[in-house]
C-alpha cells in the first residue's frame, strides 16, 4: 500500500474523535499530578523546597522491594502426555525472563503503578533475536473500550504515539509518497482487538490486519481498581495530605532552629535604634528603664509541641501506608520473633494484595509468551493448564523449617517433589530432578 497523503480526521489532543473521553482526561491529569508529587514537587508547586522530605516515594519503593523480594518463576501444570513440553516451555520462559531483564522491568512498572495507579507493557515478537520484545508503555498513551456488562473485559485497546514515515515504513512495510517528509512525526494509533489490528495515521485507517496472537498484546497493571472500574488508583492518594503536612511542619521547625542559632535581640523602652550597632564586642548605652534580651523561641516547651505533633504525623503516615517502622529495620524496642511478625503483618497483607494483582499481569504475559512459542517455535501447548506465578517469600524465613515441612508432606503423599521444589524457590524443578537422578545416591536418601 502506498500512502500519497496524510488524512486529517477530527482529532482531540491527537486522539481521533470518540477514542478519548472526559474520564480519560481526568485520568491523565491524575497521572501528571501524582508523578510530580513523587518527583519532589510537594511544597507550593516547587521542587525540592528549602526542606522537602520525599517520604511518599520512599514508602512506595519500600513496598515494591517487598513485592518483588526476588525473581518470580512461572509454573505450568500439564497432563501426563504434555509434561515434557510443559517443562520445555517453563525453561524457555526462564531463559526469556533472564535475557530480557523482566525482573528489573517488573520492579520499575510496579513503582509506576503505585505512583500513577496504572502501568503497562507491550509484548511483540523480535524476528532478529527469535524471542519476544517486552517494552514499557506509558498508560497515558492508552485508552480502552470495555464490554458494556463487564468493565474489566477489554474489547479494544488503543495506543497513541508519534512516529515518522520512515519508521512506519520499516515497521509496517507501508510506503509513502515522495512528497511526504519521511522524518516528520505523524500522530499514529494502533487499535487492537483479540482478532484484528488497525493502524491509523492522523486519525485515518491505513492498515487493517488479523491479530495472529488471538489476544491483545498489551498487559495493563491496574493498582487497586474499584470494583466497577478498569483503571487503578494511586497509593499516593492517602499519603499526600500527611506528607504535605510533615514537610510543612519540618519547614517551620527548621526556621525555629535557624532563628535560635542566630537569636533575635529585643529592645524595650527604646525609641529608636540609631547608634546601636550589631557585632561581636559591641557595647550599647541604653536609656534608663530600657532593657535588651534575646528572644528564645525554644522556651516554654514550644519546640516539644512541634516534635510531638510530628511524631503523631509519622505514626499516621506509617498507618496509612501500611508500612510499620519495623520494615525499615528499626522497631524502636526489643521484640521477639513472633512479636516482630505481628508488627509487620500490615505490610505482609498489603504485599499479598498487590501480588494478587500482579498474578493477573504475569499470567497474561506468560500466555502471550506461550502463544508466541506456538507460532514461532512450533511448541504445542495442548494439555497445558494456565501458567501460575511462583513468588519468593515476602519475609526472610526459616529455610530449614520449610524444607523439613516439604519433606514431610512429600513422604506422606501430600505433595509432589516437583511442587515442593517450586514452593522452595527452585525455578526449574525438572532440570534439578534430572540432575539429581544423574548423580550418585546419597546414603539414606533416594530420588
């Protein structure tokens, strides 16, 4: 197909009419506001004011470090006739995860999701490397059309960006007339459904083709969405007021300490200050009945009131963020192991909640990978169950106790060796079992 001119359809903010709603406008503004706050614009619209403590971003990063406390594996259960192929698929998923750096990407996307409320990635096939491409996508560049009776079911996803004719020609093998500047970016939109893909340039459809994957190749991570909503909510929503107040109070306390270091001199009974010079060794002659003294802003317990209020604000901050001070390695008192577990339980519950949301995203990505294995590696997935994410422990655990428990369950027929190894963090149980079979048996143990 040769494009001789770029059509100019009715557009709103670069979006063809009808593809972006007022709700999308509000969502995009929310992204900008929360991102600015996390970047440090927290006082009077200024970044890094005289004294800005970015507790908000620190708490979200702490949450992410607990969510992804280690690499996440993918397990695929299969029928007996498909076990070898499932093991091969698991090994390929592990290789792609490590080669593509997906653990690092997931951490970055999790941080964006907590800040903005949403994050997204696109999965495509790279013919040069013979493996997928997984790239982050700004959720502000996405809009969706959901089913009328199911707000979580995406009927069509649209991705708006700018690309030059030269780039589009390389990517979509379409030709442009020589009268069109090959290096001038054009508003470009991909519209995906489970069965089709349309490419629109300046609002005009120029390519429409079949979607070979049979599913939309985008994965959206919505953070704590409301039951009737598709898009998520920012974790900053509850933290912004208290973080703003903390910075405001710290600014006041900083000013008090500055003034106490360079105290104000108060003169009483003096009509004017002529002849009074300030400096080391200066001597003043004051009229009868006049007196001079230093203004002590710390007297009367005023500073203590500020400190007590700030302590209360920090307690509120930790409660709202569900991140106890213990998560930072300082409980403030000696506690037993059980007491520490109870104290950090709010964070554990929060992380479990976040991981359930990520289960959906990781499963969707794994399913896209499996479909690509079918198309490009001719690996049949017949007989496979849905992929399942294998998460590392949230907190440091007693490995010996976990091993003893797993061994006991295997010996009593309550768990398979493969499942036990996956639960203990082994990402390739089949390869490990084969290695164990090839090695000489240890006395008293059998494989």
